[in-house]
C-alpha cells in the first residue's frame, strides 16, 4: 500500500490550474455522453484532453438548428464524416461515436465567478483530408 505524509496545511496550498493560452490545440475526446440540455434539447457532452491542460476541457454539442454548424465542424474535425460515411442531409450521431476521437480545437479563455478556464471556441475541420486522415504539415517537425 502506498504511503504519504499527511498535513492539514498541504491541501490549502494547492494552486488553481492556469488556463492554456488562447490558440489551436490537438485534443482527444476522452469522454462523451448523451444527455439533455437545460433547454430540453438533445445534447452530447464531451471532455477533451489537451496536452498541457491539468484537467479535461468540457464542451457541449446542443442539437438545435443554430448549433448545427458547430456540430458539423466537430464531426469533420474528428473525421467522423468519413469514418461513418455521413452524407449530406439529415443524419444521426451518438456520443459513443465521438469517444476516443482526435480533433483540433481553438480554445479561448473564459472567466466565470472570478476564475479563468478554457472553453472550446470552435472546432477546426480543415486539418483532415476528404478521407478523414490528418493532412501532413510540412512545417511540423514531429518525428511520427
């Protein structure tokens, strides 16, 4: 069994996590669930893990006509349109379809109750080709 040294003062010294700077990030959807928004509309809540963030960043895909552009961008960014062979027009999607998917997002910093946190401003959908594969960036020095 692991051991630790307990101190009543230790927990009080815990620092709040700082948000990542606004910008574009590669993310993995580590959790996704079907739920209902406060408005009563169907919704998929996703948790995105981004390198450098202390905790997953939540996002909510609420199924209203006004939100369809964001949902379509999320689907394309995750490559689900190719994987699921989604055609133009009405279609269905489930939270499980998003679970484990990799996407690119633009994060912004939002303040709520005096605390700053990251939120998804939008999904970046131009980073995949027509087959849903990530496009090769000639300026990327990543060896894999």
